[in-house]
C-alpha cells in the first residue's frame, strides 16, 4: 500500500510539470488587454504600463519568466496577486472554506439523491420510473450551471421568498468564526441559529452546483446496479427469500459502488470549476468569485496558482478514492 501511494505521488510530478507549461502558455495567450492595462484602467499610460511590466518581469523572455515561476512553485511560493499585492496562497486558504463548504454540500446532495435514484431506475429498468429518472438526468446534464442557478434564485428566492438569494449568511448575524466553515462554526460554538442560517443560504447554490454531478452519478449507478442485478449471487439471495432491502444493501450496492466511487471522485474537479459561476450568481466570496475577478483583470499569478492548486487537490482526492477501493472491495487490495 505504501509503495502504491509513493508511486502515485511520484507520477504527480510530471503531470504537474506538463500542466504548468500548458498553463503558462495559455494564460499569456488570452485575448484582450494585458494585466498592466487591466490593472490601471483609465489611468493607463505607456509609462505606467511599462513600469508595471518591468516590476513583474513581463518584459523578460518567456522562458526566463517560466523558469522563475517554476522555481517559486518549488519553494512553495505561489507569488502575489497583481491586483492587491496579497500572496496568492494566503488568499486561497482564506477563501478556500467557502468553496469547499459549497462543493461538499453540492456533492452530498448529488450522492444522497443520485445513488437511490440510480438504484430505482435499475430495479425498474424499461418501466416508468426508469424513464422518468433517465429523462431527468439528461435534463440535468444539459442544463448550464449558471442558468439553473439564476432560475432557482428567481423562483425560490425572488418569487416565493422561501430561501435567501445571496451571501453565505444573513448580513449582520452574530456568528463566531472558528474554522471558516459557516455551518461547522455554528455547530462548534453552539450558535445553532447561525448554523441553520448558513444551511439555508447553502441550499440553492448547492442544488445548482450539484445537479450535473447528480445526473452523472444517477447514470453510472443505474448502469452498475443493472449489471450486478444479473449476477448469480443476487438471484440466489433473492430465491432464498431475503428481503429486498437486505439484498440491496449487502449484495447489490456494495458490489456496484466501485465505478460509482470513481465517478464521485472525478466530480470534485467539476464542482470546483462550476463554483466559479455559482459563487458569482449567489455572491459567495470564495475561490470561484476570486478567480472570476482574476480572469477579467488578467491576474496571471492568481490564474496560474488557482489551477495548479486545484490540480494538486484533484490528484490527491483521486488517490484517496483509489485507496477506498480496498475498503469497498477487499479483492482490489491484492491488485494494488
């Protein structure tokens, strides 16, 4: 197991190196104005633009800029934002709880709703429940995140007034900050009104962000469960007269979870990318909204740092998912 983990960690090095090269080229080939002009706005003059380019080394050869950037990454330095001068990594860790809390809520919604729906669709394959679930999953995949976010906000916040439309918590609420996770902080400090307020603010953005992962989990669960239902050991368990709930828990779902767990791990990257639009619509001041501002202002260090940071998290999360295979199916431990 240790050798497997070390091998996977070693494979991350060339992957991140290749990503850094592609990322460096892509960021500097973005259309529009450069970071100096975007930063200065109406105050931009040739002299000021030249001064900023010289300050941040944008006049140096691209190879020199890249090597300097890689050297800073190896030292654990993600550079500083051009806009506010704050270290990129410090800002990320400051805003990370917002995005992680939203992503976890969206993932929880996708798992709790998606796996049961996929199981029902497989059990009633070819009948009305299956048709309804498959049609709904297709609609979920086809609906853009920003459109669904705006629609949910319009209907449930503006028209019906059931849920809040913006922010993580109601402005002015007396909430103690401990970890940066609003719901967890409310539970830890026993400020249950603040925790419930944070949950209400999470509902709409979590549903909007989790709809596409939900649809994908439904489809994968349906296909996996349908395959397991054809196995002899399932027929034998059913012929013994075991209750359907027992068969589903002990024989069907456990054996069908390997491809589903892989899919869940892969959705983490999708959630972080979708958070950019979701946080913008619902005014969540997380990494997503911070990245949106960085894109509009060509803040190279922020763009590069964010994507590298997410790539590292994405790789580590998938490593954890691979290790969980052995928990779900002990036979996998032999192959690893």
